[in-house]
């Protein structure tokens, strides 16, 4: 009996040491970048883009973080010439879209040891800035100005985190349309660094 009690005490002490080593830091810094992929009607207007971003996560309880996040996204206007038969007569330039996004998320860490799968969900704001669009149709040039505006968004996502790196996917739904009568959705895929 003493032998089993001694083994049990050693097991409990060693597991306590492992748990102590795995306790979360009070905060984590996240840096990431990758592809931004427009969905639905959004993809008819814009090509694939890229993004850079960062976040600061605060441990609320074990396995749960509150993350404040910001990101920069850039998209080029889809070529309108590809849908027009007489391509030599029409040219379109400009129209690039940049988005500055900022918000807050809850991150639930599901894993232990060296790999950590996680899921996240959050809410935020996105500022859309459009470059002027210039068209040249049969030698007649016109410039169109699209007003900048801000929209709310919801995001869900998940990823796989290693010791200092992670890979992550996100799905954004914007609460209003970029252009009237369009659906605006966005998928991002990122590689990142956790500090």
C-alpha cells in the first residue's frame, strides 16, 4: 500500500510541475500575414488580395484569451476588359481597395503540449478606402470617385498553433454591403508568429 501511495504522490507532484510550466502568459503578441480571398459578389469586383495584421491577447481564464486585433488588406480591381468583346477600345485603371480592420475576439485554445488547435469569434469595424477609377472608352476618359466608408463585421475562424508559429483561417461577414445589392464576404488564410 505504501508503494502505491508513494507512486501516487510522485505522479501528482510531476503533473503539478507540468501544469505549472503550461500555465498561460498574461499576454501574447501575434503578427501575421497572408492571402485575402473575396467571396460572393465581392469576388466579381476584386481579385485576390493580401493582408498584414497583429493582435494583443490577454488571458482571461485558462485556455481563453481576449484578443484586440488590427489588420490591413489590399485588393486590386478585377479586370473589366475580360468581359468586353472589343478589348482594344476600353481600358480601366485604378480602383484598388484598401481596408483597415480593427476589432476584438475571444480565442478558445483547445490543445496542449506542442500543438494547440484553437477557435475564435469576434466583432469589429472595417474602413474601406477606394482609389479613383479611370475609364477610357473609345478615347473618352472619365474618372469616378467612390466614397470611403466604415462597416461592421463579424468573424469566425480557427487555426493550429505551434510553439512560436501558427496557421489560421478566418471567415468575415460584413454587416452592410460595399456596393448596393451585393453580398460581402471575405476569407483569409494567414501564417503568423506568436511572441
